[in-house]
C-alpha cells in the first residue's frame, strides 16, 4: 500500500513561478485535474487560490505551498484512491505565509463525510503546525477538500486578500495491517513468532 494516496500533496508541481515575482500566482477555477495548473488538484470555486514559493513567503516544507484565499469561495480538492470500510488519516501542515495576514487563520478540512475546522495558533518556534482528520472510506475514491474558514486581509493595507497556508497533504491507511509482516496483521505475526519459540 502506498504511503500517501494524495497526488502532489507537497504542491511542488504546479504553475511556473518567476523568481523575481513576489506576489505568487493566482490559480483560477479548474474542475479538471488532468489539465489543472496544480497537478492532482481541482480549484473548484469562483475565486482563486494563491500558489506561493519559499523565496517570498513562509512555506512549511519544500519550495511551494498553497495560500487559501476568499473563505469558502476558494476551495481546492482531490479525489484519492481508498478501500471501502478502511480507516484513513488525512494529515497536513497549516501555517501563515509571512505576508502580514490578520489573525485568526483557520482551515475547514473535508475527507469523505468527515469535516473539521482547524485553527492555526502562532508559535514563536514555528510558522506552521501539523493537523489531522480521521475518516472511514465509503468508496474506492474519496474526496478531500480544503478552504479558509475566514475572509482574511493583510494588516498593512486592510484590503489585499490572504489566508492560511496549506502544505504536505497526506492520506494514509491507519489500520494495524500497515505495520504487519508481508501484509499480515501485527497480531497474527506475534502468534507466528510465539509458535516458532515453542
């Protein structure tokens, strides 16, 4: 089983960013992940989201991330492959871009029929933290989606849209079979080991 069912969860693949462009790139609505400027992801809203880089913004990991703008009018989503009735965990990094965005910052995360509002709490040691959401798959494909809970603006001009930064999205099977031997559950492997000792 793959360690991450999400495609391009680190957002390292995406629209071209010129190094001297300090505003990032606004990604328009795109409901077809095959031709999306953010491979694997759909921008399924009537407002754009911002694709940012580590040269001009705070990015949790790697060189690229997504800044969610415009509240629930700026949604990104993906259909991930799952196994029905299996338990999964959606994890992601949530933070601030370092662009003077007014607090509070929060993301609404969806995974199948589960949803959770997660607030970013600034920390003197880090500009991001890891959040997670557990869910049980109901089908062989499950929709994950994210949008900003609030309509945030920058504190220096009170009009430029900004929002929470999303990065390192992962979806993985959280059952105990994941750590078994050759696909066997840990319990069965334990009893085989005991039998060999006897």
